[in-house]
């Protein structure tokens, strides 16, 4: 597949890195130094110039592109780039935008702006935050098989009941499978006797109910319900969308916004949210408003530094769980190292979503784990493929690819995989595989 990526920032670089091994990738960036640097970092062709122009797109051979991905930091640039691409060829166009207004316009008339698929960074980030809020201690959650199956990643904390246990001891739920264990940045395919230690990140796949039960087992605190106190700090688009999605789940969050006009707009548009107009870095205010008693606090200010300050204040005041939006990828580790529970980078979320979409030719759904070390795929098995008609134990024993089948759905019902489970045509198989082997395993389906 010939893919043209316009924009060599974090999102474009991540997408290009994911696609470079299997596709002919051309990256366009307005910064010649960045284009030159990327040429040596990745095995891709790079072109320096304005990716919205016909001249540069022609140089990138957009006319024969199968896919054009416009993912600069500027919405208008991405929309114009897709529009220009449509005048030169019929490649599938993907645009990254921050504005939900553009998304709503496109949803009302798909194909608007010359865009075939639009990814809205702020909305995606808010959806990610709300999904993580639903599971205690989860740092990543993704639905598969139309919601019948969930993949979730948990960090094992000090005092967790599963710390010190083997996988077989911790696996107390009928429809749950341990598929991956990350320790010190290295992934292990767990076996029954694999030990679980504090600091490990465990990846499980199973029914939403079993994942929920495991979450409660890992972190004995209860699942958030309508009685829980959730505070959103910052009325940015991400903060607004987070509060709106929480309202849809019948929560009644509180939201702190310093700007008077924005606070008034938020109060008018969030009927079940209490909007407080104040500076969230004011410790006296936080104490007076009992923010220290919150079960969950989300920082969604426009400044990473302010998000860091408010997050640290909240933890010191005693907030149970803090989720921070971190715009700069370089700060994500900083947030995590000082004890902030979850740091979500909108660019990473966006890159994963676009990469997920580009893989739909080989998989029904995909989730990328731990800096692209492993991926969770949903594959629909076809009649006569290499996986059908064989028990799982035989497939695993004869394959050179390291993978774990975490769940199967058959006729819209969940089947818990065991060694003697024989796969059938039409099955949807959700499995974890090392990223380098995605194509190998997909070719077997």
C-alpha cells in the first residue's frame, strides 16, 4: 500500500513507524530539518514542503496513493491537504482535527472537506478518560467484538491481592485470560506459573463483567457509581467533553474553570455538572470546596505545567485517583514518576486510533500496547484459513509467532478459549501478538 503521511510530528511519526515495515510510506513535513531527520530514523521517503499544495503532493505521488493521512497540529491544514489529495487521486483520506465542530459537520455529510475518515483528538481523549474512570486501576481499556469483549491493562500496585501470586492463582474468573505481562519495559507472554510482581503491568482479555471483577480484585476499591465525587479541572474542549460523557453515564461531576465567559458557557451546556468559576491552583479554594474528598480528579487545563501543579496538589490533599491530560509526550513519564495515577497524551491516543483504522484491512479492531511492543487484534476467521478446524494448543505449538488468544466470540456469544477449543469459520478471535508479528498472524486468518 502506498501511504502518504502529511505532518511529521509525534502523531505522523508514530503512524509512519507503524506502517513503514509493510507499506511504501512517504512523509511530508514543512520543516526540512525534521524531514531530513525522519529519513534516517525510519525507512521512509521524506519530502520537505507544504503538504497542502498540489506541487508537493504530486512529488509525494499522491495520485497513486492508497491512503493519505493528514495529521499536522493544524485542523485547517489537514482539511485542505485532504481536499487537495482528492483532486489528484482517489486514495482514502484521513484527517486529524481537534475541533468537534469540524467533526459534527463531517458526520452530517461524510465526505465533506474531501475527508473519508475524521479523527477528533479532543473527543477521543475524553472518551479514553471516561473509559478508564469506569475501571479502578486500569491504565488502558479497549472494547472488542461489539462490546462483548474488553481488553484492559492494569498496573499492579503495592498491597494488591494479586501481587506475589502466580498467573494461575490470580486467574479466578471464568471468562478472563491473562495475555501479557510488562515488567521494566519488557513483555512476557505469561504462563500459569509466571509470577506477578508489584509494578508489573498485566493485560487481560475477557467479558466486561470478568474484567470488572478482576479490576476490583486488583484494586479493592469499589467501581465508581453515581454517588462518587468526580472533579474535572479545566473547561477546555477535553474537559467539556469529559464532563458531557460523564453526564451521559449519569454521573454528576463538578468542573472548575477560571475564565468567566467559558464557565458561563459550560454551565449553560452541562445541565448535570456543577461549574465552579475559580483558579484550580488555589489550595484554600480546593479545600473549601472539599475537592480533597474527590474519588477521581481529572486535570484538563491547556498547560501541562498547570496540570502538573494541580495534579500534585490534588494528590497531596488526598484525592484518591488523579488522571492528567499531558500534551507533551516528554512529560508523560514525569507525571507518572511523581505518582500521578494516569497520564493521557492526546497525540498518542490519536496516533493509535489512526493506526487502528489503517490496520482494518487485516483486522476488525486493534489496540496498541506499551509503545507499540504488542498489539491486541480482533480477527474474523474465514473458511479454509490456517486457523480454522484446529485446536488452539496445536496452533500455538506449531507456530513460530508468539501470541495468546484471549477471547473468542461465536454467533455473538463469548467463548472462553482453552487448549482444546477448535476454531471455526466466522469466529471473531481477540488475541495479543508482538507488533513485529502482526502481519504473520493476520495472514493466517
